[in-house]
């Protein structure tokens, strides 16, 4: 009987080669819908009856069920779990308005229940809904590739009439498959390991990290699924929020410096690093300023880094990127008039000292981000060693505890 079940279940996991990569655009669109939680719409009597009938049906199969159960930031219409820990979620689509349909598709995609069941209004199968049916098949293929079992769309008339034979067959086959052969879940975790976890760990070990690049290291869709699977969303949000704070601070300092230059008659180049030295390069000067060590000796360090040199035919303002490093000096301004150039130098020094408080705050955010990134890296390592690799493989840093 079990062998027969495997053969029948095979229909739910074949034809993967037809996967349409453009479906990623559809998922992106669905995730852009406003609101993170499912908003409970006014339900028709039929919708409520379907939900109640499915709840009773699942209770007979698994011994438990909960209606409107919180699931990955949404609410599943009916949620159940077997004694072996296999989770089942049911989503019901009664209204066939596109906004409602794709919102429910999103709920199916976001859920990390092992088995996902869709019950639809009979009108779902009419000719004018052909595109929606095709999009659902794309969703099924996407979910199967990620390691979930997801049903065909079952006609709500079956549930309303308590004709549950097809749904029972699907659940029997699916539960049997997951109970005796966990290769689907293993594939899901293997994809996480190969396409997300290890590439990100390698990247986070490098010296230069661009936060915006992290989701793109592997498959961005799989990255978001990984965050949901291991409940890392809030931790990742903390890292990205720090990044936004850093960029906001830097932009504010640049904007203030541009205003300062305008008010003090300092020639400045606000767009790019100046190729010539007759204008102060705003971005380069602010970047050098932010990179200064930030401590009680700030003014002394500034005096050693921001310097002015006089020559017979010119006077030059320089910024030493590193102390006592003659090979790492940038010329930021070259003037012919000594009084004018000295006024610019004094103004730059005054601006730098006045920005000490803002730079201190920026450094605090940067240190917080470094700490959060390190914590994020350790959490990713834990998911690798505690959940993804075989249980006899120990996590190196956990041995220290």
C-alpha cells in the first residue's frame, strides 16, 4: 500500500522542468501587497461552511485543528498537525476577485506547513479564470521545488457536500510520503545549505560587506523563505534598519556640508570625486571625515590628518587617510591665493570639529550593525549545524559553551 502511495504522490512532484522562472516576478508582486497580515474579509455563509467542514474533517484525520490559526505572519483558514509533527494548512478562496485570489496565493506561499491544501469556489474552473489557474500551477511548482507538498485546487462543492474522498486520498498519500520518506524536507534544507547558508557565511567572513548584496548571494526568493523557515525575519530587519540609519546619517552630513560650503563661499563638487583640485570634493571629504578615529583626541587627530602646505606658486589642502602614511594622502584643494585657501582650510577644520557629535552617533550605529551582523552570522551557523547538517556534526563555536 505504501509503494502504491508513493507512485500516486509522484503526480504532485513531477514536471518540474516546466517551471516558469518569470513566476518569481509574480511572487515579488504578491509580496508587495500592502499589509503583512491577512486582513479577514467579510466571509460568506458558504465560506464559513467550507471552513467548518474542513475543520471537522481534519480533526477526524489528525485529532486536532484550529481555524484562523496564525501562520508565518498570516492566518490559515484551518491549521492542523499530526502526531508525527506533520503540519497541514488549508486556504479557502471563495471570492474570485484578483486581489483576493493573489492575496490567498501569498498566504500559501508564505506558510511553512509541510502540506498545503487549497479549496476554491467552483467558478475557479471556468474558462475566464484560465490565467489564475495557470498562476496557481506556477505557485505549486515553486512550492514543490522548495520542498513542500501542495494540492491541486479542490472544488468547494466537494466540501460543501461532504464529498471528501479526493482530499482524503491526497492527504493520506502526502502524510504517508512524509512519514516514511523525508526526502522533500531534506531537499529543502539542502537547498538552504548550498544556495543560502554557506555562500552567506563566506560573504560575511570577507572584509567588505554590502548589506544590500546579502539577499542576492543566492536565490532571493529562497533567501526570504529561509528567513521565514527559521524565524530570522526580525533579526534581518534589525540589520537592514541599521543600514538605513547609517545611510541617512551620511546623507545628512553630506547635505549639511554642501550647505556649509554654499554659505561660506567654498567652491565644492557635490556629485563626484573632483578630478581637478579647484573644488572641494564633498563626498570624498565627508568620507575621510567619517573614517577618522572617533575619541577624545578627535581634534588632535584632525590636526595631524587635515593639513595645509605652502609652495612658491600654490597652496594645497590635504587629507591624510591614515596617520603617518605618506602613500595614503589625498589632495582635496589646490589654490593660488594663500589668504583665500587658508580661509577655506580654517572653515573645513571648523566644520569637522562641529560634526564630532554627529560622527559619534554614526559610529555607534556602525558598531551596532557590526554586532548585529556578527550575531546574524552566528545564528546562520546554528541553523546549519543544528538543523541542516546531520545530528552527529557538532557546531564548533557551541563547544566553547
